[in-house]
C-alpha cells in the first residue's frame, strides 16, 4: 500500500494537532460553484478534501447529500465532467483530494480503468461506502498497483477483529464513524466515544478521521486530542444553501479559529 | 462476514460497513432456521391457519377452450391473506424477526401489497412497524395506505429520487443503518444484498413445492411451461424453484414491457436489450441504467413491476438459459386481465396479468396435450382505480365524482 497520504497527514500533524477534512458533491449546484467552493475551503485552511461523484442511489447518505446528488445529476453532472473538474482541482490546489462515490460508478467504467484515471488526474485515494473489502478484491489490487489509498470505515458496531482486517486493507487513514446512521444527522458526543476511539487506535496504526455530524467550532474543539482529522460533511452544503458560496470560507475559518 | 451469496456472477452483499454485523446476524439466523425442520413446520402451520395455504390450482376450462391450444392451469396465490404471494415472505420473515429477538420491522413498498402484508404481520406478531413508500405510489395506492395505517403502521412517503420503489428501498436502508439493533428490514422481494435474495426465495418456494405436487396429483404430470411475472422476482422464484430440476418444464419469466420495446418506457431488464450489469441497492444484477451507472426511470402500468433491478438469481438463470424472459406491454396486460375476468371470473392483479398475457400469446400454438401453468401472484382489488382508468369506465367515474361531492359537502359517505 502507498504511504504517501499517510505521510502527508503525519507531517501535517507535526504542525497542528487536529486536521480538517471537508466534502463537496461535484456538480452541485453546478461545476463552476464546485470549483469556487473548493477554492474557498483551501484558502480557509482545510487540510484534505473528499470530492463526491454523484450517484442516483446514494444509500449511505442522509437527506442533505442525497438531494445534492440528485440535483447535480439533474443538471447534467456526468462522470467525465467530474473527472475533468477534479483534474483542474488537483492541478490548482496543493492538498490531497479523495474521491467519495459508490461502487457502480467504478464498476461501469471498469474498476482498473477508473482507478488508473484517478491516478492520472492526481487523486490520492477513495472512499467507496458500499464496497466492503470482501467484494473489493479488484479495487484493492488496482489501488495498490497505482499507489492510491483505499480508505475504509470503522463504526461503533465493528468488532476489533474486523477493524484490524479493514486496517490491513486500507491506506492513508481510517474513517471512523462516531455513531450509527446516515451522513448529516446529529451526534450526541457521548462518553462512550473515548472508549470507541481507544478501540479504533488499538486496531490500527493509521491516522483516524472522525466523521459525521461536525457543525461548529465547539464540535471541532471537542475532537481535538481524540482523533487526527475532523470531518465536516453535510454542514458546509447547508451553509452554502442557506447563506451562499461566499459564506463557506468564513464558516470554515470560524471553525478553525480556535487553533 | 462469509463471502457467499453469488449466483454465477450475480448477487453479493455490497453493504455499508455499519450493517456488516447486522447482515452476519441475519445470515446466521436464516441458515439456522433453514437447517431446522421445526422452523419450516411452524411456517407451514402458520400459513395454513393465518393465510390460505396450500393455495389451490384451478383448471381454466373456458380460457383453454377459448384459445384452443394448451390446457391452462392457474396457481392461486391471490387466495393468500392480503391477496398476494407477499404474505409468504412476510410471515416467514416475521418468524425470523421473533427468533432474532427484534421488536420493530420496516419495509419498502411499491404497489403497497408488501406494505400491507408487512403491516398485517407486524399487527399479528406485535411488532412496531414503519413502511417507506414513494410519494408517487402513496398518491396512486391510497386504499393500501389506508389499510396499513389502520393496522397501526406508520407510512412515510419518500420524496427523494423518482419517488417510487427504489427510493423507498434506499430510505428503508437509511432507517436500518440507524436502528439496526432492534429493527429488522423485511425486504419484499428476491433482490438486495445476500442473504435476502436466497432467503425470500426460500420462503416463496412454498408456491413451487405445492404446485409441483398438485400438478402430479391432479393432472398426473408436470406442466410443459410455467409462467410468472417478474418485478423483483419473488413470485417467479417461488414458482420456478419447484421445477428447477425438472428439465422438461420450460420456465418463462414475464417482465413489464410498459409502452414497448425501444420506447425507453418499460421495466424489462432481461427481455429487452436496454439493461446492463451493475451494482446498486446492495447487489449485482442487470439494471436499467445509463452509461455512467445512474439508474433510469422505469414505467409500468403495474406499480409492483416498476423497478430498475431484478433478482440476481433470475439474472443467473437468464444467463444459464434455464429461464426464458419475455415482456408484456401495458395494453396486452389490460386485455389479458379483462379476458380472464370475463372468461373465468378470476381477477388477476395487473402484475400477475403480465404472466397471463404471455401465456395467452403462446397457448394457441401449443397442442391440447400440452399443459401450461400460470402463477396468479395476486388479485386486483388494489388496482381498481388504475384498471377503471385504463378501460375508461364511465360508471366508475360517475361514482367517484358523486363520492367526492359528498365529501366536499361534508356529508358522510355510504348510505
């Protein structure tokens, strides 16, 4: 497995004790806006980003990202256009970018071809939430040969034994989900979180990103010292929908201003 | 998680990580129940006392004479409680839910038959029940929504996507990833991630087991052809599994041809050439999708067949050639239904009428010594609004207008 992404995260962690990963849906509400949002996020100090290629059946996503997927497709977001924009993004901005999408997007292109294209356009890894390693032999082999990071997910339901197995199949970092449910629901940050994260740490040497439900600086501060990367998913879409693209940068800056 | 559940290249379990332990538990409970003869005995006893099993086969003497070809027999799944084969699956999964110690069930529904069946099961077993139904389907299937709510189920209209069956499935999965500890998802057809296709087929195989035995007892031999409609594919898998090893029985699956081949407005995944292999909703099969892998809108006069995917087991039987796939168009289906009502006094659901339509195309060319068997998977009470529209019945319209006027003036309905 490639260590490039992991090394980036570890080097960055020498400078600050909590990194921030954000997320956009490519082509929502349109491709120009997607580019402007990425620019705003990078300028605000985001450390890495997920670019989601829209899919018509986003089974693991909650209502906000689900609707963004549907809207993007309605306005003509094709996989080709997503790849083109992603290439522009990786050329212009100097942080790691990962794809988030569903397996059918890869499967339809041919898994090896898709992964080869990812490499070519400068992506560093991918999160495919409906592809457990048991179904992903082709994908894992292609990612390995292209030196890209396949990122897997830990959940509170995952046994320690399975966490170790998932870690063996991963590179870059582990995406740890703080609670059950789809993306974008509230999380009660319980005291059980500490025990859960300790279990995650024991199962892997990879950095931990803590996902789902960060909406404020208080949430971000709460994660400091517990995980390596905080993830903001659907909240930036909510901010953009409510207050416009111009509000995204101050929102991210506000979250990071404690550090 | 064991790596299993493939039928040739189709099936699998493409599930979010958070559901992995839930699927492990379900697979274990399913395999345990399957290995336990007492479970099947309990299931059969329940279905013979709560539903109407064994359902009979009926010789369609008038239709046989009308076509002058093969002898036509009909397996009467419409006589199940709630009027369709859906009861077989939900009562089986109800027993399994109880075995797993869960207290709440959720389900998706298209036409509403599976939702009603699940709501009856939940009422009977004392489970809490939530049904996800596309907003389009809620609007066109009010009678079923009415009964689900009467039985204590919460019906949630799904406003996302195409607002039909596939979106209801996505929404049910979203509920499940939040509430898997106390909740079982009663998937309604032989689709979805393993073990659902295999488990639903197992419960529905009671149709084929009975039918095979009944044909031998009544007619003295097996049918030459057996027809079933195919939406997700559970009634077809139920009937076909009784005859899979009988090579002399030709199995015919009939999909929704909608407005016909080449129109793009249909739900024929195997009979037409528009579908391709993909992975969605947790499993690999033929989907009606575009070049990028985005699911496309489907069309059928019958909500129950209006679905983008098809059972991975049927996709496999298509590939191996064991099952032949055909499609019947909306118009052919309405005509087949009217003919069956008129000639036999049977009222097949619009879904089931697809199987009748295809059988009627083929029966005249067969000899009177040939025998065909049609699965009447359900009855058409739920379709009364759709059928009345399709045949443009003036007296029905008059009735609805009068009824609406009564409600508008605040008067009580009825007498």
